[in-house]
C-alpha cells in the first residue's frame, strides 16, 4: 500500500520539479534536497525525511514536460517516491526508466492526498474510495532496461558482451 | 515510409521500419552542453568494474558546446566546465565549442552553423530543444544524460520505438511582422503541450518551402513544446543553399523525403494568411492567444535571443523596428545573439549599435535568462516578454514572476512602449 503525499495538476514541467537555477548541481546525493524547491512546504517535508520511501506523488497529464534535465528524475528517485500520473512526457519517462525511478501511467486515476493506493501489474486501486483504475504498461522496448536494473547496468552488460557497435 | 522512418531504417540497417518497431539506430551526432559534466559521471559509472577504459565510441561524432551558463556564474559551474574541458581533451573531442567569441554560441545555432547537421542524420542531444535540427532534414531528438552516456559507450541509441508522424501542411503568405514563431506558437496552442507527445511533426506546404533555414529552426525548435519527439522539414533546395552558402558544406547532400504513400497518423492544415502575432501567456507554452488579447500589458524585461530566436534574421527585424527609438523607461531590454558569428554579423550590419543606442543591453552569446540560471532574473511580481521558448512558472529564475513568449518583432515593438504592443500597429 502506498500513500498519496502530494498531488499536482497537468503539464508539470521539469522546471517546477527541479528549477533551472540549480542545474549546476548534478550529484544524485545532492539533487534530492532541491526537489520541488519552489514549493517550500513540500520541499521542507522531503528534506526533513517526513515523506516515507514508497510514497506516491500524483501527477496529471504530461508530467515532466519541458527540459531533458535528468536532475528532475534523480531528485525524486533520491526520496524513493513512486510517480503515478495520467501520462508522462517522453524524455522524463525515458529518464525515469533509465535511472530506475518507479513510474506508473494511470490515465483515469482519481485520488487525493492521504488516499491509500494499491498498485498491481495491471491496475491501481484507490483503497480510500474503493475505485479501480487500469494502468498502461511501460513500452515493451523498455523492459530490457528495467530488467537490467537501469540503463547503466544494461549498457555495461552490452559492452562486456562485446556488442559494441562500430562503424 | 515517412522521412523519419526512412532515416531510422537506414541507421538501423533495415530495409524498412514501421510505427512501433523497436530499432537501434547508429548515432551520427551526439551533442551535449554543460550537462556533459553529468554525462561524464554516468559514462564513467558504466565502465566501473569492467577493466575497460572509458572511451567514446567515435569522438568525431560527439559535440560539446558551452552555452547554458557562460561565462560561469559560480565556482561550481566553473569547476564543472573545467572537468568537461579536460574530458574532451583526453577523449579527443574536436567538435568542442568553449566560451569564445569566434566559435562559441548556443548549441542549436553552433550545430547547423558549422555544418554538423546533415539531412538524413540521426542526432541526439542532452537538451530537449535538439528537435531544432529537424530543420535541416535530420531526425534529431532530446535525451537524458544517462542515455547520452550509453550513446557515448555504444554509438547507438538503444531501444528506439519508431514514432508516428503528424503531417503539418502550411499554406498562405504571412502578414507583415508575422512569421515562424507565430506559426509554431499557434500550432502548440492548437495541439496543446502534449498533443504530439511521442510523435513527429513533419512540416510541408508552400509556406514552409518559402521559409529559410533560420525560420525552420525556430519552427522545429519548439516542436518539443507540443511534446513532439522531433520536428522535421524534409531537405530541399533551401537546405542545400544553407549548407553550401552558410555552413560551408561541400559534401554531397542526401535529400531524404517521405514517400507519396507514407502513412501519417494525422494531417493538419494551417493557413497563415490571417494569422496575427501570437503570444504564449503564463505559465504554459500552450496558453497561446492572439496578441490583441494581451495588448497593453506592462512588461519589465524584454528578452531577444535563445535557440529559438537569436539568429541574424531575428536581430534584423528587431533592429529595423528599434532603430532611432528608445527602450521605455521602466523596461529593460536584453539581447543575446545566438552565436559569436551571429554577433559579429550583427555588429557589421549595425544592429548592435542600434540596439545600444536605443538603450538595450547586448549580452554575450548563450542561453541567457531563458532558463533562469545566471543572468537576467526577474524580480517578484515582474513580467517578462521574451522570444525564448518556455514560460513555465519560475523559468526565468523567480516563481513569483511571469513570462510571455513572442516573436522578435513583438518584443522589439513592446520594448519601445513598455507594454505588449502589436508591431503591425492598430489601436494600441
């Protein structure tokens, strides 16, 4: 069971998740301190470790649109949040899979802060309202990266297999 | 097949591909800016525990351009840049553009300007506006830093799904002071910020045929604001002219074009004959209104520049409007030529002098205030009018401010009055 701790609307950009002025900070050990930096209350809770790992951040449509900055993923990954959204922007989704941030696409999700969600392979059940919502599986093409534990181990394996493509 | 399908088929060594196929295209060009610092970390991580020495698969296909924070605003940035500078030296990356007045500038200007972008190429960049390079008939898309590290190691983009394509056919002649920026703002408003997510926007029609590469770069640059993976204008005679005359390319050019029977997910037709200047209002790029809806709005800062609108054409139209005029008291105007080359051309043509005489500040080439990193931040409650590409909350360095997006003509006319102004004239 996962608790919804934060809810945002549609088209939440990576500028909102991780403001551009902090882009010189790149280390995954440092970026989590700057997650949602412009929302002082939520950022303070994250920094104070008041949000337990495995909590749900609920997004609307097109979550993570805009800049390709990977800090927008590593800052959330650092708190081990699960992102449940109606849809994701392409680069954010890709970055999340590459870094192993758990993302769930659930087009019709209805939930509020405080609700308890049960996430299975095919559906998200809102235990608080009793409603069930189907989820969209990640693209099959991504499964190999997820199975490898992220893009870094995936690429390392490919290199070691001598599968390096040369021109 | 569509143009992008053909490019992906060839780069993947396949006779054909269709939407949804998963392919591994060889990468022709891999571009990063300051975030190469993060790519380097991830690249080294890949090699950890392997006994292999970290080595870029083909250093001649990697480009690194400093533009986001130039010159460095902090010790942290300067140290990151130093680290990247050392890395490109060790790896023999020759397409490295440091902070310089001769070869420096914004990555999305440097790439086409130097002939690095070719029709039919597969280009990846750790920047969402990598879509720009579709203007020259390449398939160019943004990726994250870890994915770039994987490209540096393998030379391919792993697990790329062939995207569906939306055909956009543009007809009609633009009215005076209306152009590519107004067209793409109009299209993003129409499609919404997610209307083209995971899709390609392929541009056609007589209006596009007559558009120069500079304007096509503006168009493809903002394709990502509708969520598009890429924007593309299949190569034509104008592409050839640009590559030969402006980028100094001598090699044969591959005119990859869509087949007559190419399958499109959707066809959108736009007639620009009646299009008025368009404005993207806070805080999303798809919140687009005709200028009449916001005329008279007070602006504290006007910005001309960025990968969207910092090219010579953009400065030319602004200079024409501003020559002999003054920037309104209470409004500051910042101008960022897109590259050192553009800056020198603008100097030679007298634009820089005209801007400064008018009271504008002409800054060094770079991303400037577009992404709120190190200069031109807004004060609480202030409003900016900018030719850049994003107006998200906090984008220009302050969540308690607003950004409106517009064309260079609107920006110039508005700097003079201090309020959003239609350069075509009218009631204001």
